[in-house]
C-alpha cells in the first residue's frame, strides 16, 4: 500500500504531493505515557531546517539512574519519504528501544526532491554536533529523568537510504576527526522481525565500526542483481532511478559520489579516509540496488 500511495503522490513534474500522503499514511505523535513499554518525546534542534528528533526510552528503569546506550536512527524511504512520526517508523523505533534496551533518537532529516544532496548528510552531521557539544541536555528531558545516557556507547543505525546517509556521515567525520573521541560508531541495519547483533570487545572507544546490510547505492552501469530483479513488484528499477534523480544535484547521474559506493566516477577519491572504520558488509540474495 505504501508503494502505491507514494507512486500516486509523485507528480509528472517530479514533485511530491505531501498533503495527499498525510491523508492516507498514518502518523503517530510522541507520547510521554508508556506505549508498548516505551515512552517518547520530540525535541526541536534547528527550526530553520526543520531538524528535530524523536527520543524513545524504556518506561521503567531496571534501577535508579540506569545507564543506557544511545542509538541514533535514520529512517529509509529513498531520501524522499517518511519521518520519525510515520507510524511504521515510530513503531520500529519503539521495538528497537524495548528489545535492545537503549535510548533511541530518530532523526527528522530534510527530504527530496525539495531538498537535494547534501541536505540529509548535513542534517545528520548537525545531530552529531549537537550531541558532541553537549547542547542536548538529556537530564532535562522528562522521559530520561530516571536514566543516564551513555555517550561512550553510541550506535549509528540506518536502513536503506538511512544507511547511505550514515556511511557518508562517517566519511565526513573521518575526514575531520575533531573532538568526538568519547563516542564510537556502530552502523547496523535492523530489519523488521529480525534484529541483527554483533558483539565486539573494544580496547579503544575512539574506534568506529560500520556494519551495512542492504545499503542504498547505485551507478549508471546496471548490476546483475538489478537486471535479474527488475520485474519485482516492489522497488522496481524505475522507482530507485526516481529516488536518485530526486535526490542528486541537477545534471548529475547515478555515478555521483552520493550514489556510487566508491565514487569511481564522482568527485570522491577511490581510497577511503584513513580514519574510516572497518566495514562488515552483508547483502541479501535479492538485492538489486
């Protein structure tokens, strides 16, 4: 149904009728009252670019001042659809919070085609800077009053285009390496009904780990998977091509650095930054993009 509604909402000129989508796609408000044993609260970070986050926390602490890890989540949707308030995203973040027992921050980044590359990357880095500088006062947020947020255990989580955002955020941060030595990154893709976990013994919390599964990248040359799966009823090649066209700068193609994994034909060097973290990549057999 979501695929059908978003297809209808895309006009012939490439714009998205968001009023139409808001009439049919369910949204969920933040709730300080427990819902599925999780409470939530919205926090505005930068109104000039509609950058806000939805924070999720367990409703009951195991002990007073319980120390919880932090998960910063970037939703999918091809850079063009959904938000932390989309009911499916809200429900998924609640499940992550409950199953892993962590504080979850779901990021509302700017969407294409209204905001093209590099807007969501800038928004993601903006959230990291808010966290790194201490501008987010967790103690003042009511649903976190019984917890301590452990910034030395911070995971970056994304699915689909959200993983693309996180990967480019990690590259940007690795190129600068300013002052965030208190946080390590851990990118993990969490599929509905399947929570993937990875245990790593760390000797240096300044280390960054990236674990992308089914990330959203592309290129002008069609892959074998794209050719084999072009008849799939969901995420057809025509749809993923539209995602890239709506997100990439005018005049760019899918060999742009944002789309092409290695930037072979874009402006990005083929070698990753020296500080870029180790990567464990996992893809499904039906992956087509």
